[in-house]
């Protein structure tokens, strides 16, 4: 596949630190051999394990071929994509922006794992693409949604998307999309007793809760939401592509910086500077 855009994820920075010996990039979009615009689901599910057979591909027991993690990914002009990883795009959704399908699918999975009801009060912690997309998806489902973000440009992005930046307490559901110890602590503190805290972020270090008794006394349920799978018979990556096609304001809000492959080092520097105004940094490897 010819790559048109690859997004930089926070995980990519950690993979560099770990010295992973593959070409990075799992947020990928481009054109297939026929010239059709497609996004990529970078996980090659086995399709035969009991979880895949039960419609829980996110729990697949054989995820050995993750693009940009276990095998070469999209920070290159061309990338090999398994046939099952191709995500067709709406005619008006260009591949230059469709690298957003992957992080939006992560958010889609988080919201679906939360089982949010229309009357639910939801707090999203984290103002990156996954947090912002989670807030929008929950709001479209009828929930009342607030967002807690550290930086001013993230709060401004939430406001443009119609998400309230005022933060209260006693939430029915909290989506912890920042992936930090302090964010998890805030999620538990702001939850009502018996609430659900959904965690789509990846913790790269050991966690310590300063108030574990609060979590126990409230009986808050912690629900990991890793990757994406199927929801009501459809891939969540396809649902994410549909959402981006219907909400171009998400694209305009999320993608803040673009670089060529020759400027990848600067792209990663900008992406790492959370206070510098970046939400999603995209590289065009062509």
C-alpha cells in the first residue's frame, strides 16, 4: 500500500525509548493497489481463536503481527498490510486525514466498553485525540459529557467540538484517556460510588494509588479498553471511519501539524511537546 499519512502516537515515543527494531507507525492511511483510499487496522486478528469466534477480536490470543510494533509500520512510502486490515473510506474522506481512523477506533472501543446510557454523566480525562474523540462519541450517544484537559489548546479544541470543560464530581462513567497515574487518581476521586472508569490509555510505568481506600470504598470498577474489535457486528475501525466522514470538524480540530518524512525528527519533537499546541502530528512519507 502507498502511504499518504501516518499519525504519531504517544506509544511511538515509548517504543523508540524501548529500541523496538521495526519501522514505527500504526496510525496509517493511503491508497491500495487499485488506487482506492483506505485506512489501516494495524492488528491482524487470527479469526480462529475462541475470542475472535465470539466477536471479541480485541481479546485475540494471536496478535503477533501488529504493524509499527511487531512488524514494519507506516513511517515509510510503502507498507505491507494484511487484506483483513484494510478499512474502506467514504468517497469524500481523503487518505491524507484518514490516519485518524485508528485513534478514533480506540476511542470508539472505550465508549462501547463503558456501556454508557443516554442519561449518564461522563467525564473524559485527557485532551488528546483519543480523549476528545471519546467525549464526542459519548455525547452523540446522549450522555452529558465534561472534559478535563491539562493544556489550554486542548480545552479550546473541546469547546470547538461542543464539549464542556467544566469539571465536577460524582460521574457515572469516567474515561481515563491520559494514561497517567495522576489521571487515574482523578478518575477515581471524581467518580460516584459504583461508577465505571474505562482506561483506553497505556501505562508504561508501575502505578501507585495514593488513596486506594477511596477506590475500594466507592467500589469503582476499572475497565481496560485495549485496541478495538467489533460492535453490533461491525468493526470499530469501520465505525470510526464513518464518524470521521460525518464529522469533518474532528479532522480540522485534531490534525494540528504536518511534516514530510525527511522532517520526522522535528515531527516527533513537536509531538512530544504536549504544551506546545499539538494534538495530532501527521507525517506524509511520500
